[in-house]
C-alpha cells in the first residue's frame, strides 16, 4: 500500500485545513479567470459514449462537474484527491448538481490510483501536479490508467515569459496573494502556492518528462500571458 511521504502528508493536511474556503479564494485570487482556464482545459477532453474520464486532484469537483456538463450523458466521471476534506465538500457539490448519477469522488493520491490499467478515455489534473511529491511516479500512474489512444490534460500555473509581466505576477503572487489568503484562510497555505509554482519546472522540461514517460504528441498551450499552461499528451 502506498504511503505518502512526510512532505506529502504536510501538503495533504494543508489542503484539508483550507478546504472550506478553497473555492471562494480560488475565484477571488484569480479574479474569476480560473473558471475560464478550467473550461478551456476540459474542451480538450476526449470521451467515447459509455466511456470514463478521470479527474485527478479533483479538489471540490469543479473540473469533474465541467466534464459532466460537456460530455454525453453515458460518460462516467471519477474524481480522485488525496484530501478527505476536499472530497467531502466535493461530494456535497456533486449531490446538489444535475450530474450526481454520473460522478463518483474518491480519496486517492496521484501516485497510487486504485483503478485498473487502461480504464479511461481521458485523464485531467488541474492545479494539482505541482503538489505531487513524486511527480514522475504520478505521471507514470496517469499514463497507466489511460486507454491506448487516451489523452492526458494537465492545467497548471506557470511563469510568464515577459519580463515586465513576470515582475508584476511575482509581486502579486509573493507579496499580495499570501496576505489576502491569510485574511480568509491560512497564510502559510497561500505562501506555499507561489513557492510551489516558482519551483515547478519550465514548460520545456515538463514536456520532456512527459515524452520520456511515453506520452506522444505532447504540447503546451500558454494561457493569459503565461500565468497558466495546459499540457496535453496521448497514450498510443
């Protein structure tokens, strides 16, 4: 049985602690742009009638719900997240939605997904891959559970290339965001966010890792001046 590392347990506890204010702060701190980013990522989902789509690091289920909204009613969506508190809140949202019979949320880490190999038409992970301690193992698991011909879509924060915009972005991320987050939730959690983004590999490095693992047709799509990126690849 997979055990989270000490760092993984700390990150899990942090997300459990901020779960009640997570959705509110996501929308506040991104000025609502996060909703558009998620919709853009979900448009890349490939799903066959009667198939399955997996959303990893599902949090409170926003991406899972968007997938349900935009796919045929015969498609089943499973969400997985290592934070029990996030999943509990997500289950409440799903139960109150029109898609309760199509979405199943479970507690599971990215590095040890409890699904058979080749189970899913598409796998998504939004703003979660940087929180996976063993990122390579997590990507290997995402590749494993995809069907041949399936598609992986990763939405993640990134660093703008423009020097001026990068300076403004870093000022907001490092100075303002933790303070605003601390007013409504946990300061340390919202200080961790910019730190984790700045430690994330460049788009070239991350794409190279995906290719090395076995993903084909790997590409990176920049969003909103490079604040976020969508990485996609297929299993052939």
